[in-house]
């Protein structure tokens, strides 16, 4: 695209969102090279381009967006999740690693008060939990849910992941 194209100057270009949505890495790269895009804008969409790429587990587009200054901590989507919270919940370990390398906060929460480590624990994603802990996530820190606060071990146990819960109780 030409940097003077009118669709490249929109605050939240639908073409970037569409290119991410259909996982067209070449178009995403070309749009980012145009330098006229608010990479963190998502306008009427509930989901930012970065969160959409995370949801689709597309490491290449995630890295393109992060390399071009997409905010790794921007909350969007129905639960106001950060990309890291979404990636941890869905066992996307390599995307979690990328987000953390680009400065994503392991302490970010969604609108239910859930940290990335708790959603990983609920879904039995031990490798993601280990990665989050390498970057400073504390499995003993209580979540900030409105219905009470629980450790990651308690979240795992509540979902029937007893072995993971037992392991988490030994982690400091």
C-alpha cells in the first residue's frame, strides 16, 4: 500500500484488522511498513489486532505487530484481556515468551481479576506457568476476583487439576 492511501490514515484501519483476522502476514507486513497506522487502535472492534493474532495463535503476525510497537499490555476483547492473559489461557507458550520478551506484564488482569498464571493453572498449562514464573509471576499471589481471592494452586484444584495444584503449592 501507498502511504497516501486514505484507508492507511484511519485511526483504526479496518484493513489491518481484516489482514490480521484472515492471517495474511504479507499484507500485515506491508501495512506496517506504510507507517500511517495506529497499530494499537481497534475502533468499533472489540479486539485489537495484537489480541486477534494471539487468539489465532499466529506467532509470525504477533511478532510483526510487537516489532512495530503494538502494546503488549493493551486490554481488549469481551473480558478486557491482555494478549498475555489470552495466550496463557490458551497454552500458547511461544507467544507468551514473545510477549514477555517485548515487555508484557505478567501481573496484568482481565475484568474478572484473573492474572495470566491463574488462567494457565485453570487450564492445566504447566509449561506456560513455568515460563511465567521465570519472568516473575508468583503462583502464591492471590487473584483479585470479586468472589474471593485464590492462589494459582486453588484455581487449578477447582478445575480438577490436582497434580498441577500440588506442584504449585511447592513453588515459591
